[in-house]
C-alpha cells in the first residue's frame, strides 16, 4: 500500500510539473500570437511609410527634371526668337536697299547716278544682313533631356524584404557560471559574413526551465557584442536562475532570438535581522551602523544575568527603549553585546558572504552563532558562537574567538572579510575578500542550524550576499579537505576542551568599552 502511494505521489508530481509546463507553453503561444498581429500591423505601416517616401522622392525628381526641360525650352526659345527678330529686321532693310538699287539703275544723270551708287555702297557695307550669323544659336534637339529608367525599374522590380540573420544557437555546454560571472557562448547554424554584431538579453528568475511570459523581471540588454561569447561580470545572484537569449544583427536588421536557456545562479542571500539587533545599532537590509543615540528617549533599567559558562559580565545599567519584538522573534541583544544576527539560517551546504567595515570602525566581529545566543552574550565568548574580531581602539588586535578563548592572527587585517561555511563538514573559514588569503578556520561539529552574526561598535559594516563561493576559495577548500585539514585551524571537538594546536589565550572580560 505504501509503495503504491509513493508511486502515485510521483505520478501526481510528474503530472503537476507537466501541467505547469503546458500552462507556460500556452501563455507563450498566446503572447506570441498577439505579438504576431501587433508586429504585422507595424511592418505594414513601415512598408507604407517606405513606399510613401519613395513616391515622394520620385515626385520631387519628376518636378525637378520637368523644370529643367522647361528652363531649357525657355532658353532656346529666347535665343531663337531674338535671332528671328534680328533676321526679320535685316531682311526688311535688305529688301528696301535692293529696291533702291534697282531704281538707281534707271537714273540717267551721271552725277545723280554716282551719288546714288555711293549711297548704295555705303549702306551695303553697314547692312544688318551682312552682319548676322546665319546659323541658329539653338537647335530643336531635346534628346539631352531624355531619360532611361530601365536600370532603376530593374532595381525597383528587385525590391525585397531586408535580409535578416538567422537565430543563433546558445551552446549550453560552453556556458560557465563562476565567481558571480556568467559566460554565455553561441554559434550561428549557418555562417553569415554579413553579421555586424549580436545582442544578448538576460533576466533573473525564480523558475527553472523555459522562460515564462509573465515573469516579473524585465530583460536586461547588452548590445554591440562583436564576438560569439560574452561574460557578464559583477552580478549579484539573488535569484536561483537566470534566463539568456541572443540575436544576430546585420547593418539592416536584427534577426530572431535564439532558443532561451536557463542557467542556475544559486547563492546564499540574507540580510540583517533588525528584530535581533541591539538598540544602539542602526540596521538596514545590507548595512549596520553604530548609533550612540539609538534607543534614547525613554529611560528603562535593563537587568540581566550572565549566561552560565559564557564568560560575559552582566551589563551595566543603561538608558534604552525597546521595541516590541514580532511574535516568535528572539530577544534583542542588549547591554554590551552590540550584536545583530542574519535573518536566514544555515542548515546544510556550502555558503559564502563578505563583510566590509567602515574605515574608521573601532571594533567589529564577524562570524556564526546558534540562534539561541543569549541577549547579553558577546560573539566568541560562548560555546555557541565563532568569530574573528578586529579591535582598532586603544590597542590594535586581530583574533579568532570561540568559547571565551582567542587565537591571535598573525596576518594583516583585510579591508573586507570573506566568510565561508561548510555546514555538513563542520567548517567555518575566514578569508581576505580581496586576495582570498586564508585568515583562519574553525573545525566544528554543528549540532543545530547557525546564523551569520555581527558585532560593531563605533563604526559600521556593509554586507555583500548573493555571492558564489569564489573559485580560489573552493580550490583551497578541496586541497585542505584532501590533506585532512590545516594546522592553523582551531579544532574544537568539544566546546569544553581545546586540542593542543589551538594555542588559545584567555580573553579579557570585556571587548568593547
């Protein structure tokens, strides 16, 4: 019966997944169908606009060329009309002179004849008919203004839609997700020498598998990629997956998108739990800052007792107000425990985050704790917390702390700290976040979930989450685990006992003034 129920549960889960896939596919089809209508209307409008532009250009060219013909007609007509007027006048003058010459032949008086002959000779010399060029200044030929649009007609008849590149193929096996960078590689199924560049689009998503039409995230665009590979750097992985798609572009148009792919971008994401923070800490989602005025306004006496075995003194009386904690929340830290916890527990697996202090921060601690850490307890002074502590006030110190014992760290204090937790192997390591130098490692058998823990006094801390385990850290951890651990680590098998290599120094009773 139980085996049949298990089998039925598996069938139900399979059917539910398939139903979800079909629902997503139907939404994709409906969305695509709607976009076909919208895009079809748009390209028809674009086509009409292009043809209207062509018509406008042709009309302008026709008008311009017609004006040229008219101007040439006017020029030639003017030239010929002037010649015609001059020739007509010359002809009239020549006819009059001819008639005068014919009449002179009938003069009988020698003196009168000589005088008439001289006049005729003088008038012939000055006659317009002998000064005119008897060649038209313009011809009737207009062939130089004729046109032949046979080539243009062929071009117009050869009009086609723009050559669009094909859709690229993303090569999933060559894609790489490492060190909060994603490298996406693709290829063209058919070589296309006219491709000018590519456009890569990506978005974060909570869903595995094909992208969803109704995904709440919008596509981010990276344009003008010249190669068939691109690396996105400096990403914060605050969702479990990311969708990617790419399209090719030539000088004219962009082609279809590739089939989208989904890559896993899992990382540890958390913020500060403001309900746990000391009232002298100003807490935002990714930062915490010491606020000496925090909690002032209502005087109240806070009394507390030391947690047995914690090594933490009872806090002094202080003027504080306390906001009511949400139902189910733990007590705020108080007294001299200027502490705030993370809002997400670690129960298994490997995780990594980074913390950067303000430059003038006088004292801070970074580490892990069980959630039941007492409200007066300071990090590293109980058997339920592990941390590294940096003190820049009065006397500089840099130490790893646990169970009210410390080990001084003989390495430079980093500008920011990387925290690596391997819950299943019981390992907590601290690194220089810049160069990934190992600062210290605790070996612990965790007996319950742990939460990131932070202490800050006179300064502030900035938290960076959504980070993958850096490849340098992962490689170092593989080496360390393969060699069975490092002698530089505190090896805490039993909170009540320290092994020979721990080299603990007894802590002073109070870390911060």
